[in-house]
C-alpha cells in the first residue's frame, strides 16, 4: 500500500510549468477544499486528498484510494540536513500514550518487565472494539501509569519505557 | 399498514428504514442521543425525540424510555434495526405488553433462537446438520478419546466455561489428546475454575454462508438466497457477496430448505438470517439464527429486486407474503464493502475526528447506505462503520470492477479509513478466484509482506508536485496578506519530495 524509494526533485518554473526529475511539465490546479487538490499535469487528471501528519512530519497524499507518504523538503531543509550530523534514531519513543479515549480492558505488563517486539502491552477498548497496543521494539517497562478497567483520554500517558 | 413507526436505532440503518417508510406513506419517529442531535437520520425523520446521553447504555438501550416516546408520539410500531435492542426478547415483549408492534420476530422465537444450545437442538430435530460434538461436559480421557474417534480428527477441545480462545486446543491425532487435554484443562481451571471440556469437530478454514429468510405470520416461509460473508477480520465481516462462488442451484435449494425448516419450527416471523459454516468439501453445518435485519441485507435486495424493510413492515402489519419461493428471481452478482473509520496500517485502530470532505461517485448503479455527511464527527461512542458501498453487476467480475472503481473514486478527508485495505482485498488473487475463508485475512493476507509497487514516472511527478503545492498553500496561509502569487515562485524554488519507508 505504501510505495518506497522514490525521490523526486521538483521545481516550479512558472505558474503553469514545472520541472520534475528533469522533465518539464505543464500544469493546472485548483484546491477544491482545504485538503482536496485537482491537478492536471500534461493534460492528465489527478484528484488528490491530502492529510497532514503533524506528529511524524509527513503528508499522506491519497490518489485513487492509494496512499503515498511524502516528506516535502525545501532547498533550505536540504542544506540544513547536509550540515547536521547524523542524528541517529530520533523516533525511539519512550512514552506510550493512548491513541484515543477508551477503557483499558486488559493490562499485560508490569514495571520492570522485559517485553519483546510485537508483544501486546495492553488492550484498549474503544468504539466497541478491542485494540491491542503492541511493542514496536524490544523494551523494558519503566512505569505503568494505568490499571485495568481504568478509562483514559486521548494522548494520556499509559506506559513509560526505559 | 402502520400510520407511524418509531426507529429505535441510529446512523445508516435508521436512514435506511426511514427512507422506505416514507416511500410507503408511513410517518417516522427518530430517537437520538446527545451526540446525534443533528445527525442525518434525525433530520430526515418526520419527528425526533431526545432520549439521553451519548453512550448507548444511556440512550439507544433505554427500552422503557423508547417505549414511552412511541406512546407519546403515537407510533404503533417500533423497528429496532440491528444491534442495540434488536435481538433482545425482553424488548419485543415490552412492546407487545404496551400495545406496540415490534417490527421483527416474536419474543418467544428470539429467546429460543438466542440460546445456542436450544437452537442447536432445534436444528438437529429438524434434520439440519450441526457441527458434531458433545452436549455434556467431559473430564475423562478415555471417553474423550472414544468420542473424538467417532467424530473424526481434527477435533477441538473447548473449556465448557470458556471464552476468548482460552482453554481451547485443536487436536489432529489421538496421540496428542492427553497432552492437549491437560493444557486445555489447566488453562480452563486457572481462568474459569472449572476443568470440564466439550469436544467438537474442528472445521478447518470454513466459509461463512448465510441465508436470508422472510416469514409471514401465517406460516409462509421463503428464502432469498445466500450471502457469502467469509471476508472477516476478528469475526467482523468486511466484504460480503451474493451468490457465493461455491454455490450450486442444488446446494442452494438444500441449504435454503434447511434454513426454512429451522425458522418454521421456531414459529418465526418477519425477516431473519440463518447462518451456516461450510467446510472445504461443501459440507455445511448450522451455526445460528440472527433474528433481525442484517447489516449486509442490501446485497440480497440488489440481487432479488426486493425491498426487505418494505417486506418487514408488510409482514408486521399482518399482510401475507405476496410471492412464493418459485417467484423469486436471482439476477446478477452483488457485493458490499464496509467502509470503516480505522487505520488499516496501524492494527486497524479506530480513527475518530471530523470528516472535513466527503465525496463519492455513485454513478452507474452503485448504491451507498450511509448516515454520515460531510462535516460530521466520528465518535468513540458507536461502531466505526461509516458507509456501506454496494455494487451490482451482470456477473461477478462486473460487480468487482464497479466496486473497485467506486472505491478509487471515493474521497474522504479528516479521518483514516480502510478504503485502500478493501481495495487490496478485492485485488488479491484469492478473492478474485473466490478461494477464501473466514481465517483468510488474519492467517494469510495480513501476514504477507505488502507489495511495493513503484508509481510510474508521471504519477510520481504528480504526487511530488501535489506535495509541493500543498506545502505552498499552507505556507501562503501562514504568511498571508502581503504575498501574492509569487509565493509559488520565490519561496520554494527548489524542493525535494521524498517517499519514505
């Protein structure tokens, strides 16, 4: 569902001309709503809907119900990127927060417990569905902030990892 | 016919029922929770009454309040839809005691068929096959071995107090009985404090096939063919179709007659669904009866040309069925896809929020049943189904292609949906060949590495430019006023758009 490995360089040359990956294109466009874009590129029609994922900093660009995850970068971004040292894995999250309001229907972990990637930390019941919150990598539980049957709000801290 | 009915439900099914009632000249009364104050179904009904807070226990499940509203408004019938109070015998009984017609089965039939053991006994009595197994709890190893041999392997050992997969073991050969039994028993003992077990034949990779039934109050019963509902995840149906690819006219008649025998024996009236599981050799076993209108009923409507809600209202108002079994004609092929507010890529986590843009292209005979319009919120209070998209074509391939076209054209902004997941299911070879079963999604499909198809050059260029134009617009908004169109030219002269992962 997600495409990989494609990097494009685009430059808008004029109001109706763009240079993308070395090819010149004519284009017309109109935003039908804030997140809805009708684009005509060399007379081919594309009808996009776009969601911004602020947390992870990418755009989800949906074309014909197929989702492309895109990180747009300006020239300045690229220069800054080259200057900065390799920052390593910054997405290593230590806090597990509730993705939605609900009730903790099952708690599988306790403080100090080692957890393997893919194990279920806890089950969150919301919208009549049970949702498993799983470990994205091997980790150790530092603190458990919730208990079974407790209701939680969106973004409430559930667990702290070491 | 009723002059006025109350719809004890919400969302798409309330919209569905209200539509038919209005077409028949029947006035409609909606009831709503805090959350649904301005929902579509409350707008299109003739009257609407507030019945409580958003959680369903404080509104849509308040039987007494709903009956009071019916009386106050002068509604003489209550349609329960599906879910909520639809399969609660006590509610049907309360309606009757208050002189209100429950538009569904009688409470005795609801209670009888609602009990799994009683329904199974009824099926056996009426020569309808059920999954072979023991009726009494067992603990003795030699007895369990003896019975397993008669049933035939593989068998399923099930804790009698069990649930949620605990205390369950599949046993494929006799040597494994003792160790599996010990494990199942210790799990059952620690979880439920009871170590007795049932033995049942284990049906591998079964299909879920159900028959739509209509029964009037004079003992006339007909079936409207089957629905194949094997595309499920965690027992939630996702895609349904009719006919089933495995169905022959002979098997349809045979299973349809079984379904009719059960509901007849239960003294059932109104619309209902008899569910079966079917094994690899097309052997079928009765599962249960759903004593209500099903979510997926529209695929049967598309294939038979009947309006099931209309038939329900006619039956409940004491009319005889106006057709016989041989009058039912099945035409073409029909598919339903359930569009849900969930993130297919994050373990199907429900997605909540406001739908800021919603547009679908229902041309060329597509049907959509929904209670949602642009601007609505998806809340945590109710189930995450946004819409049922329905296609009908001369044959299966046409119906699939129509559905794919409509899913691709469907635009929804503000929440995550399973639309791309539905598309990938429709495109997988197992679905195309009709070679799938109830465990297919969980045990096979979701375990596959997703295929990484690169977009062609023009598409990649369009996506790249779209990202840029979007950023540009966002940027423009922030800087606002003193920037004209030059923003486009000056601020983001050279940008890089990168797909990652």
